[in-house]
């Protein structure tokens, strides 16, 4: 095959001029900036195309869109081993994004690498540390005061290391990324599990821990086990009360919280064109709840329209040039295929306590009665990174206006969280915000707020059973308000508004009537809303800080006496020996999410101080020995104490320990503190039936051993008070290692433990952490 380069060279030899086609004449050579906020960072469709051509010649088969993006970003397309579900791909992402809670630790780790600036375009977004209490402006002002030390650290370190900084009040990271940084065919990693939101613009955006982000910031290739690809084929068209949120609520019910683990969810089919770009973002965002590596949609005209509306038409035009590679090939094969007819899809409500318990609205009333869920609806909440687009807010406001026209308002407490300053300013200008406030809504800050537990809720006492409903993505026990008795349900903003109006979970707006101010029955009209604002977006207040031209003089100070920030000390390298006769710190029973391992809410303020935040390690996990949380027996003293206190005592005695866990251990947020804390407090291994992807990688990065029972039934055989020998010297690629179990009363027995370590990851364990391996490489 003759390449473009060869044709151009022949042309020059024959004519003695450059008048014929040359490499630089390729349409993909155009210089198009990745974003309006940076200079010199270009979309490199040319390089992607070249990489893809190399891989195509090797594989000789049709590719899914997910594969195209990953393979076009390979560090070594010629030599990379490529097998779905098995190979470890070394990739070069286009961008890195961090939210403020995870950015602290990521930047502290990056600082220890000793580099002058990030090697890959990076941004930090202040959205996690603002607590919802009395309303947006006052809550923001209070957060700026309380978190001043952290914000000053992030602002100065971003300026020092050439990182874009979005100040408090800018909005939620995933909305800012969609509005300003996502582009079709790109690859991005973000230190938050809902990074896949950018799939609404055809980008493979993947949630990672901070240590992964540091690798890419430091110009190392990023490693990802080649995902399988689950196809979701959409046909038909949404209408009435059914919204994009219902697509992912349905998929979550099909696949469950672990069904997408190790896979990318790829949406395709004729139904895709009926969805707005932000609606696609909603679907991709909540793919995190099924454990998916990421989710994405193929590039189409709706994405082009969104790019144009957000002042990125040039990117849309460039994507159209590369469009043949921005969707799946004909004949591409999926590891699993799900088909959904949008015309037949019902609105869904998922929960409580887990985001995959999916119930169609037509069956929900019966489910409330059958399960004895609290019928009264205490609070309805719309917004979040999942559902706070202009379309979402417009549809919600249309329902509220319909109610107001009938003389009625919200019966339940109602909150509104704009996803970004741009959305807030635009819906204020266009009137939706006023309508939602008239309806009874309290407008919260442009931040995560109650979605991640940043909610000073005072209308119910802790332990009081009650129901809330939100347009959020996640509803694990206690996540929103720290009350384990709160039944949290997840649905579309449309149903949230309707049910808040009725004040009960047993209201179906498709069939049930309400009473107007005069006592007459009326049926709510189906929601209506524009996907994009007719008058364009209003950017609102300027909340972006660009890195200065002169970064040399900037100092990043961390006070030694700070209780919010702490310079990291390297973890110790492995001593080369097997671990003999060590205790089980806790045998965790049932669902153990990263919220159970390292809670958010009030603990968020310690995200930059490893020792302080370690006081929340595993305090939410249920001890299989007694059915209680945060109450374990110290094998050395016989006393019962909190999990972190017991771990600290073992560490003081020089005793390593392990944790035993159940299925899908570590699901939920990308929270790398859930891996840092056990490492800091002397843990050696986490042994489970299975892991969620991000948490397993996070543990490896910190020099811990994430291991799974080769026979899952061995979880049931092991007792919380057993001692164990872990034969670490057996650690080798593709081979199990032995766990020798010494029961308190009974005969010693052995279990085989599986793992997914490759050669380079084994070096992380031996060196004590991936960061230690990186530092060692820099020194040599």
C-alpha cells in the first residue's frame, strides 16, 4: 500500500515543486485548539488517524468506536499487545481533570516527583467542598472562608505547575469539562468516577485515582486493561415523560452495579440521533454506577450543535473532517449487546440504597407498598453533574410553571443545583430559575452539594426513616445526608418535580391527577424544554484562573502545623518476605463502597492530610463478626475499638494486617484515599470476592495487594478472628498466591488467591508504591 507521504514525495520528484498534494495539505493537519481557555494544545486527529491505521493493519477487523479511541491513543501502536479483557494498554491521554477534593492529593504526589510543570494539559475544579445549607451565595461565601487554606494551596500550585484553575462557584467538574474541554474522539482521565460525562461529546473520559493522574501529568503513559465493549443499540425516539436519564436507569437495572466492570458501554443505533448532547452526557455520567470503565456515544449532528452553541464550532468542523473514525465500523462486534426501543421506554425510578434497583413508574406505587418504603416525600432535589443541563432545567421549569398556573406549589422541600455558572446565568436570564424559585425551590451553589453528602440537612433526625428523591446518580446508604434510614431514590428531574409537587412517592404524573387551587382535578402536561438556549449561553461570572506566564517566582506553601494539608512521605518498600501470622483487621460483610471505606461529607476537608483523614478508614464497613460498623476486636489486647484505632495500634506494634471483603469491593467514587488510608495505617492486602476496577488499581498504585479468592466460597470459610500467612514471595504474573489460614480453634487450611498484576505493577509493590517506582526511574 502506498502512503500519502510516499505519494507526496513522488509528486515533488516529478515536478520539482510542492504544487501537488503534500503531507501538510492533509485536512487533518489543521491546527485546532483543544479549548478556548488554552493556547498551544491542539487536537491531533492526524496522529490518531496514523495510530489507527497501524492497528487496523495488525488486527484486520472492524472496530468499535471505543476501540478506535483507545487504539488511536496507544503509546506504541506497532508493538502493543491488543486483546480485549486481557492486554494492558499503555495510552497517552489528551487531558487530565481533577476536582478539588482529589486534586489536593494528586498535586501533593506530583510535587514529590520534582517536575517544573505538568506534561499534559490539566485542570482543577473547585466543586466538592461547598456544603449546602441555606442557599447558593451564602453557602459559597462560607465555603471560601472555611476552605481558604485549601483553595489557596490549589490556586498557587496550579499557577506554579501550569494547571488551569476553576474557582469555587464555577460549577461541577463534569459540566465544566463538557462545556469547555471535551471533544469527539479524545481520551481524558479525571480523578472522579463520573468523568465519563464527557462521553456526551464522543470522548472516552475515564475516572481514575490521583496516582494515575500523576503518571499522565508527569509524562508517563497511562495503563488500562483493555476493556471489553458492551453495545447498547437504541431505536425509536423519546417522548412525553421519558427522558435520557431513563435510558441509563434501565441499563443499570439490566447490568447491575457490577455488570459493566471491565467494559466500556458504547451506545449506537438510529435512536441516538433523537438525544441531545447533554442528554447523552447524562447517560454516560451514570454509567459509573454499573462499574463501566466509561460510556460513550458516536459523534453526530447533536454534538456539533452543542459545540457550536458553546463557542467551539471550529472543533465541530474539524470533527466532521475526521467523522469516519468517530463511530463504530460496520460489522463491529460487541462482547454483549443490549437493545432498547426508546419509543417503548417508561420513566424509571431506581433505589433505594442502590442505583441498580430499577422500577418503571407504572409499577412504582405497588413497590412502595410492597417494600413498606416511607410514602411521604420529604425532599426533592434536582441538578448535580448528571442532570443540570439547560434542557434538564427547562423541562423541570415547564412542569413547575404548569403547576403554578394551576395555583399550586411544591409540597416537599425542593432544591435546585445548577451544574455550572454558565447554566445558572443562562436559566436566570431566560426565566427558568425564577419559575423554580416561585415553585418553592432553594437554589444551591454551583457545586456537588447533597449529591456527595455536602448537605447540612436538619428536617429529620438521624435514624428517622424517610424518603427523598433526586436527579443525582448515586444513592448508597447515608451518602446524601449521612442518615442510614434515609431512603434515597434516583430518577429524572421531571419526575422529581412532579413528585415534589404531590409530596408522595405514590404519584404517577402520567396517570394521576392533582387538585388545583380551587379543588379541581388536573393532569400535569408532559415536560417540554429546549436542548440548547435560543439566545445562546450566558457565561455568567468569570471564574477561571489561567496559569501566569512567569511561574518561577510562585511559592506553594504547606504549613507543617496544618490539619488540612500534609506533605507526603514515601511508603516503605516491601521487605522481600512472606507475611506470617498476621491478623484480619476486619472481615467486611456485604456492600463495601468507597463511601464505606473513606466517607465523604465532613471528612472531605481532610483530603489533603493523609494522617487526619485516615481516622475515617473503614468506619462505615459492617464487621461480619458482630454486624456492627466501626467496632472490631484487637487481637493483641482483646479489646473492641474503632477500625482506625485498631489499625494504628497494629502499626505501632509493627504488625501488618489484611482486610477481607465481599463482592465488588470498592465500588462507587474514584476515591484514592480508600487505598491510601489502609496503606498508611499498615495494611498489606485487601482480599475479596471481587473488586471494582478503579479501587483495585488505586490499591496497586499505593503498594498494596488487591487479591481475590480463586474460590469465592472461601470468603465464607474464613473467620474474622483467624490469623493468616500471606506468601507474598509467590507473587508473579498470572500465578495465584497462597493464603494459609490459622483458625483460632481448628485446623490450618489454605486458599488460593488470584490477582491481575502485570510485571510493572509488581514493581510498584516491591518498591512500595507506583510513586516510588517513578521517583526511582527519575533518579537513574
